[in-house]
């Protein structure tokens, strides 16, 4: 591993590639969180309709599902480094389309807003998945454990979740919603620049040693299979793997509940009942801060509790906190409930990443990562539209109550029927 030694000497013992990757991921998430605040406020101001907000949020998720069909194959064929840089550059231009439409068009219809929101989110999921597939190899360069790196990644990513909404609300109040999207676009350009400078291309990254490579209970070979077969391989691997299958099933149902909570129910509650868009930004920021605390505590929690307790226990706690929003009578109770909902949920992200990266063969990593992301979010559009319809017909407080109950029931079922047991590899490394 001569390259590894020389690289560490040039960087003073610090692995520049993994640092660059984490910074690039965080910048991308800052842009996403700014948009998460700006988009629902924009739609509510124009239409005053929770249903339209739900549709817009659903449109924002569709690219995640499409990434499983097209993005994964592109990653495996053209390389994660190339796809990551190209996706961020394309995201920069596509996000710019929304503010340019407001500047140069006299009237922007809701349909055009939906279209531009879709284009703005089209390339980002593939870029995220491309960076995730590079993590195991870059961890090898850093000399750190995969679990520790993912704990850092989860903490910094959730830190972006904390600061992003605050920045978004501040930018909206200072320069308006349309100009706020310029900042969103710039974050993607910075992400591409930092990543391309700090992270070496695949051919420069030393391959994982055999003993460190992810084992596969289900052998696959990527080859030059057609796109549908490639996607089918990724999905088949997920649902045949005893550790990744629970993450797919429960994650999909959890997002059916959590995405409407963050993208629809909280915006409606804060802007209609309490009349404050600032409250929305603060609530989302406190949610992100609490999730950051949960993510950074993953290493400690993993040494004290089982995987099922961390993952399912966090979802149960989140469901209970969502129910508390239904009983909030002032702004402080909304902020507290939002914070509690993210506290233990944050530890589930590095846990999922650790399982996925350790158990997925490198030759199909792109398909598996993008397929799992799509499976997680495939219920999101349905949940958002359903929550929008229900919010139009009944008090938002009742929808909070139903959402929390669904999450708690699903988590209890998963804990008993789909436990997250440790793999043989984990047990061997511990002994």
C-alpha cells in the first residue's frame, strides 16, 4: 500500500479524500435544507393549499426513485467520481432555473413550479449515491473504522440539517424566496469543486484488501446486463439479504410518515395555526440539531444497545414526538416536539450506512445504494399526497396523531418480526 503511505505523508497524517467527501456531502445537504424551507413557503404563499404543497413535495421526491433506474447503472458503468461531479454541476444549472423563471416571466403557474422543482431535484440523488459508494475505499485510505467515519458523516450531515433551515429562513427574509435559490445552486457548485480537488479518481484509490471487502451471501456479477436486469439485481440483493431487507421495508414505511411530517404537516402547522415562517425554520433546525446529537452518539450507543434497539427504538420515540405536535398550544411546544422527534432518529442513519457499506459487494454498490434509497422514498409521494388530502379535510392536529401512531405501530412490528441482528463478520471482529 505505497500509495496510501505517500498520501498520508503529503496530508500530514490526515486523509484529505475522506475529509473532502464529508465536506462535499455537507454542502450539498445545506442546499437541500435551504430548499426544504423555501419550497413549501413559496407554494403556500402562491396557492394557500396544503394539497398543492403535498404534490410539490412529492414531485421533489420522484427523482430519488428515478435514480434507482438510471443513476445506479451510470455509477457502476462510468464511475462514482465522474457521476458525483457531473451530478452536482447539472444540479447547479437546474436549480438556477427556478429563480430565473421568477425574474424573466410575468407569471409563474403552479404547474411550472412543479416542473422546475422536479428539475432542481433530478440529479442530486444520483450524486449522493455516487459519493456513498466511495466511502469504504476512502475509509481504507484514512485508516479509521467505517463505524467511526459514518458517525462523523452522520453528525456533520445532520449539522447541515440544523443550520440549513436557519440560513434558509434568514435568506428568505433578507433577499426573498427567488434569490434564496441562488444560494441553493451555489452549494452544488462548491460541492463539485471541493470533491473534484480532494477526492482522487477510482484508479488512484487502492483496492480493498480481501479480508476487508464486504462479504456477500448472494453472489452477483454486474457485467453488461441490461438496465432492467441491473436494477433487478440491486433490488433482489436488498430483499434477499437478512440485514438490508429490514432497512428497506421499515425505512419505506417510516418515510411514508416522516416525509409528510417534515415537508407538509410542520409547514402547515407553523404558517397557518401560528402564522410564522420563522417558526418553521427554527423547528426544522432544532430537529436537525437533535438528529446531529443522535448521529454523533451512534458509536457510544452501538456499544451499549442492540441494532434493533437503536433503529426501532428511535422510530418509536419519533412517532411519540410527532403525536406531541398535535397537542402543541404554543410555539415553544412545537419546537420541543420537533427536537424530540429527531433526537434518536439521528442514530439510525449511521447505523443504516454502516450495515449497507459493510454488507454490499463493491461490484453492485451503485445499484444497491440507489435502489435502497428509492425504496425508502417510494412511499413518500403517496404519503405526502394523502397527508395533503387529509389536511384539506380535517384538522392538521388529527393528521399528526395518525402519522405518529403509524410510525409507532410499524416500528413495534419490525422490532419483533424483522430484527437487525449482527452479521457473522461483526461477531468475528468483536471476538
